[in-house]
C-alpha cells in the first residue's frame, strides 16, 4: 500500500530524498529535501480540491506575469509546491505586483467562468464549492454563477433574510446597467485576498491558493480592497500604468465584492451577509 504522509509524497513527486518534515497545521507541512530545497505539502479537504489548485497555479504561471510557486504535482489528496521564502512588502514591490497583475489579467481566458485547462469545473474558493460554467456576458454570468448560488444557500441557512435577499437580487437584475463598459474575460486568481499574496525575499510578490477562472479583472482588485493589502495604493498605481481601468471602477468595487462576501457569509456567518447587503444597497443608490 502506498504511504500518503507528506514526506513520502514529496519524495515521490520531486524525486529527491527528504531530510526533514515540519507539520504547520493539520493540512500543511513544510518538507526539506536533500540539497536544501524546501517544498510545501498541502492536504486537500474536499474531493478535487488539489486538482483544481494545481491546474490554477499552472494556468497562472503560463501567463509569465505574477509569479506563483512551482507545482511538483499532486497525489491522492496531497499537493506539492515550492515554498516561498518570506520577505517584506515594499512600495517598489507593490508597484511591480500591480503591473504583473495587469499582465496576468491581460493573458485572458476563453470565457467568463472558464476553468483552467485540465482543471475540474467543480472547484473551490477556500472551503466553499465554486462551479466554473462558461457564460457569454459578464453581468448575467456573474449573477447566475457567482452571486445567486451563495445567496440562495445563505437564505437556506438562515444567514440572509428573504427581504434582504430581494435587495441583492435587485442589484443582480440591474448588473448590466451598473457593471460599466464590457470587458473581455480576464485570467483571474479568483481568491485574491491579502493572505494569498506572499512577498518574497527578493522583492517580488507571489500568489498562492488560487480559485482561478475567467472573470472580470475588477473582481480581483475588489478582493484586494475587501481584506486589505500592503501598499495597495502603489499596487493600483502599477496596475493603472500597465492597463488603465475603466472610468468609475471604484464605484463598482462593492458589486464585485458581493461574490466573496456571500461566500464568507456561507462559511462564517451573519456579519458578512450584512456587508453584502450594504454593498448592494449602495450600488442601487448610485
């Protein structure tokens, strides 16, 4: 029977002997290989999670834009990737990150909702299921496949009241007039909160834990705003230098935050539902 410990999997997928294993949590271990290279071995908690993450990281890497850890492969429910040596965020690194993020988005996707090549359509954002289904235009796709599924679950769970759901549904119904000018499908990280941006020791940001898919580029930027990011103003400076955003994009941040806020409402409760409701009301009042 094949052993599935993190050291065993790391040795098989990298082809190198293991010299040390350091568990960091129940789902993450740091493994040192002979010669000193260090990799991370991650345990997927849901079926298909590591396949989705591996495909997402490879798709992001193919853009040759924002750096991501190298993927050594996956086996069973374990994924093996390079460790990112930790540094400190600097203003210069933030500007570069903004430019590189713009280049990642510009690499594009076949459609809104398109999964990474080889990745499952039934993927995840964090611990929440996320279905990647192709759509023709962003407003209708975003409403049907990113906002409403989580709103319905939140209502079923009692986290969102039916009268509140009606406000968010109205915002979805008006998305075509609120969404700004049409944009082509961008290659999104998809779960771009601050914890998934690692600042390397050589002055470059790297992205981890993607929920990658084809989407609207403003969605990644809205996620950075939602949970904060070091030197965010410089990140945006770099982004705007490389690929200026459409007029009024800051007024649309709340619309793009409906998706992550409702995901968090499903996973973590009422406080995020109230934030989603507030963003919907603000958008409708414009």
